C-alpha cells in the first residue's frame, strides 16, 4: 500500500459522501476497530516477549500485533494526526486484553455482537443513504486500513485541521463521484433497448 494520503482519502471519500452515511461510519468504524482487536486477542500469545516490553496488557497476540501494524501505518501516512490515532490503537489493544483477562466469555460475546451490529449499520448506510456499495468491495485491504484514518480526519477537518488538504481531497472526490454517476447512467442507458430496436422487435 502506498503512503499517498491524499489519494487514499479520495478513494475512500468517493464512497462516503452522504452526511448520514459518514455519521454512521464515524460511530461504527471505531467500534469495529476496537471489537476486532478484542476478538483477535483470543489467539493467545503468539510471540513470547519480556514483560518490560509488553507490559501487563500488551501480550503479543494477534490483536496486539494488528494494533501495532495499524499504528505504524497511520504514523507513516500522517505523522501528527496519525500519532494520536496510533495511540488510540495501542490503547484499544491494551483495553481489549484487559477485558479478555477479566471476563473472557462476556467480553467475547459483547465484542462479537458490537462487531456484527456495526458492520450491518454500515451496509445500511451505504444502501439506504449513500446509494453505492462499500469501498471494501473494490479494494478490501485499502478500505479496512483506511476507514479509521478517514473518520479521524473527517473529525479533524471539521475542527479546521489541514484545510488545504481537505479542499484538495473534496475536489478530487467530486470528480470521482461524477465519474461514478456518469458510468452508472451509461450502464443503465446501455441496458435499455433503444426505440429502433424496439421497433424492429415490433414492440
């Protein structure tokens, strides 16, 4: 995956332009991320590491390692905003490990329920409000990695962060949406028989 933040935001933004759908994602994406980390901690420790490195709640299971991977990617994509998001990822993994250690069965059930409900809500957002299939159907890896950064920057943009980047992304998103709509109209027009073809069939 390239580290071109503007291109990634344009890709994701073209699938998330409706305000209701964006709001749904701003709630559900963090829930999906944290619950996914939580579920992934159930692999148990995959790599043994000294306690001084992992602390009491960052054992190197799949959840912790995924959080570290996400954190590194976000810092590389956008050092300032990415650092805060990276801290959120690591903190979420620590919380997930703590909850699993405190009450394994209950934590699993709640994490799984939250994960499923959040995904369903996002698909509803795309179908009922965005009118476009989710980005993950076109590029699964890019969509899964980008979603947390997208919603985090959406919030920061509303607070005035990096206005020039926001303007450039908005312009590129509008172009991509226009292309999608033109292609959709062209596909519908191509699927309808023309007047001449109807006449030839005696319709």
